[in-house]
């Protein structure tokens, strides 16, 4: 278990599915939690439940639309003002749809939420995550990928901001998760300079509201969902165990699928693609 004494984890997308289960696990372990969500009502309910169960810990809610770059900047500033040190950042919030949704900055929604938001929060909270000279256990960033990226064999980085078609699970969703996986692998060495580890996790097929009712899910997966998809509680515990093991051993840059370390999909290790994605992301957060 990662030592959680006086430690804070930031979670995005914590009011349902895997995010909710991860918040319960971390709270039980003694973590203080900063929860970033879009719904004030759901966040308030979650905070009430956490405070009732763990009255000695600090739980703070932050409301933001993480598809909006200005909201990301604002909420990051609010988190920085509340917490001087952060030991874990779980970028869980995600979008899956077959509809075209554009951000206020005219960026396609999958790329905005699934790729740009985690990258931006990493940069904006880096000073709080940095362990520097404090001689403590490294902090960790956990970025959420998907098994859908295994279907991506080529990636036109120039189309990520506004792809020609959305295509649901195997379309813009898969490419946005591929982009996040690739840039996460690239950032490993740079983040280590500040004592920050980064892991990429694919929870595996999980029973959540997104996979159960999303218009982006293929019909055949919806039919197989009762048989093949695991509970959010099980998948959350698996990935927490794997992340804790990696942190305790000082390992960074792992790709963890269903709780097990696996090889990265080859496309996500393409250096040219990694560099091109990072350049694109950097232009979006300036």
C-alpha cells in the first residue's frame, strides 16, 4: 500500500463507475481527496458520504467542465491554492459517444477530455506533484487508457482536434486514448526529474454507465456486456493494487491492463507520433 499519511490524491470523474470505486478505496486507505467533476449535485452527495465514513480526512470538491481549457486552468488554480502537495493524480474522466461534441475552444470532445485534459492537469499541477528535495516516496500520475487502442494501427495526429468522423468506441475515442497513451510514455523520463512516476492503465471491460448506455458502444459489445464485463469495484481494486506495487518499487512508465503489466501497443511507442502529439498538446495549453 502507498503510504497515505497526510497525502492527497486528485481524482477527475469520481462520482460514478471506476472513479467512484477508486475514491472509496483511497479514502479507506486514509488518503485526503480532491474530487474534480462536472456535476455539483453528484459531487456534494459523494463528499457527504465520504465525510460521514471518514470524518478525520479532508475531502474537497471542485466543479469543472474538463472539455473547456479555461475551466481546466481555473480548477487547477483552485486546487493549487488548497493543496501545496499532491501525491497522486488520477485522470479518470472520459467521453465515449458517436456524436460530434466540440469544446468551447473548437476541439473535438474526445480529444479535449480524454487527451488534452489529463495532459494539461499534469502540467498545471506539476509543482504540487514534484517531490524534489523532500526525500519522500515519489508521487504518481495515473492516466486511463482503453483496450480499444489495440484496434488503432495508424494515427493521423493532424486530425485529432477535429476528425472527419467520430465513430464511437473504435473511432475518436480509441484515437484519443492512443494519443494519451503515447504522450504518457513519452513523458516518463522528464517527470522522473521531479520525482514523479506515471502509469497508464487500461481497466479492461467494465460495467459502468458509460459502457452500458453510451451511444458509442458497438451493439455486439452491449450484448456481451453481462458476460464479459467486470464490476467497477473489481477493476478499480485490480488497478489500485498494480499502481501501488509499481510505486513501491519505484517503477514508472508501465502499461497496466486489467491489473497486469503488459507491453505497450506498438503505435504508442512511435517516437515521431509521440513528439507530434506533445507538440499539438503544448499548443493547446498555451
